[in-house]
C-alpha cells in the first residue's frame, strides 16, 4: 500500500473507529465482539483502497454498513443459533493436585542427586525455613560454609532439574 493510502487508512481509523465501536457495541451488547467487528470492517476497507478515496461521508457510511452486515451475518450463523444462554454459570474447573504431586516427585528426585551436605543445606534452608546462621550453629560449621554449600547446591539442583526436562 503506498504511503498516501497508509495515511488515508490511519485517518479513516482515527475519524471513524471510536464511533463505529460505540455503534457496534450497542448492536451486540458485547464489547469483545464489537472490537472484532470494527477490526474486520477496517480490514475490509484496507483491502479496498477505492473506499478510502471516496471521501469522509461515503467512507463512514460504507464502514457502518459493513459493520452492520457483519453483525447480522453473525446473528444468522449456525454458531450463534446453537448457542444456549443460561442465567447460571457452569462449574469452574478445580485443580486436582496432580501437577503439584508431579512437581514434588520431580524435586525429590533431583534432590536425591545432590551430595548429602548439599541436600541437607537445601532442606534446612528451604523446607525447614532456617537461616544460614541457624544451620551453621546446628552443624557446627562456619556460616560462610553454609552459604557456599547453598550456592553450589542450588546450582547442582538447577542442573538436575534441567536434566529432567524442567527449563527456566
């Protein structure tokens, strides 16, 4: 599309899209569908460059007619005729915990691949919620050693998880 037609299309959109959206929303009472209809009407105008050159009033009339026909076609469609409205919403789906169980198995398996010191450090810090100072006091090692173990344990755990197909 030449640049002048791009500008004409932008001008058509800026001048008529808000009013067209209000019109279609009033026809459908469905803001999402109204946006789709406006988009389709503007797309059809884009496919027919002659519409852009007809002038402001003629372009506006054409857009509103196309939008109205799109709404009518949708209402007559088989999809719309087979829709059933209901006052009650259907049940919402609930998770059954399968994903959480599988995640726990995956993490437990990855933890098994760590050395005993690294595994113990991760369990103390993440599962038992202990600080590095508490773990150092319990195990009788320097706090820096606990932090170092934690660093290398998490690195090894990340690698073990990647080997099991978990990606970042």
